[in-house]
């Protein structure tokens, strides 16, 4: 059993579905904690260590973000703040007239168990910033994140569809494979 520490209900729904694919049990606790400024890796390491010490059990946390190439990686590590303050409409305005639409979501899972150092697992997914918001499935930047191979935004994909190849699927799959292989040792 693994405990996922997050305040984001959408992450919980996606993670539960992904854990189910791999047959691993997940529970969820919302333990608010201060996030230090830093890379996704720094933040998830810090969060995992902190939560593990508080709860005295193995935990995972996730720090994620949207990195837009033409904006030098913005909003990146500021994604949560930028989503709440600027929102998708203003991101689209920033991208007005810009031809390079490349963007990627990154997710870093931080894992920590009592008396051990935290480990991190990175997942990415490549896409493009759409020219308008599309779809009302998913959350946050999903309606403006276009997956060219699908011809759809994340906002137009069901949780199950998004979970086939999302950044979160990739980071959690890496984590789960490592975690399950630990059990055999
Ligand atoms: P916790 O830290 O409590 O887990 P959070 O929402 O603050 O929840 P992050 O610090 O990882 O999560 O912030 C990343 C932000 O990036 C998140 O709030 C969304 O705005 C955005 N984001 C991350 N993953 C996303 C996804 O799959 N679809 C759309 N937006 C996403
Ligand atoms: Na956060």
C-alpha cells in the first residue's frame, strides 16, 4: 500500500486509475506542506521526505508543470500559480502570433520511505499549445494542450485515454515498476 500526498483531486483520480492498471493499492492523504522554490525534482524530494517523516510510512508526492518552449519553459515550476492567476485564456494570448507551439508536461514523482533518502521518477509527454480551448474533461491546462497524434486536446480525452500516455502515467509507471521490483529483493 502506497500513500499519495496531494491536495489536487484530479491527480488522485488519475493516479487511482493508473495504480489499478498495475494492480497496486493506493490511498490518498491531503497533508498541506510548504513547497520550496526549485526544480520539480527539488520540490518532490522535499515533499516526499517531509510527508514521510510526518506520517512515518512510505509516501509519494508529485510536482508537475507545463513547459512551453517558445516561452522559455514558462510556466514550468510556476504552473499551479500561473493557472490560478493568469489562466488558459491569457496563456493563449501570450502565444498569439507565435508559430512554435511545442510544449511538454512533466511530472516528477517523489518517493520516500522511513529511514531512507527520497527517490524521484520523471515522466514527460510532448504536445502543442492549441489555438483555442477545447474540451471540458480533465483540469487546468488540459483544454489548451493538444496531442497532435490524437488530433485532440487533453481536455477532449477521458481519464482512461489520457492515462494511456500522459506525463503522470509515465512517471507513475516508472515508479510502480521500481517499487514492485523492490518487493522481490
Ligand atoms: P499538489 O502539489 O497538492 O499535488 P498542485 O495542483 O499544486 O497539487 P503541482 O504543484 O504539481 O500540483 O502543480 C502543477 C500544476 O500544473 C497544477 O496545479 C496544474 O495547474 C498543472 N498541471 C499539472 N498536471 C496537469 C495535467 O495533467 N493537466 C493539466 N494541468 C496540469
Ligand atoms: Na503544489
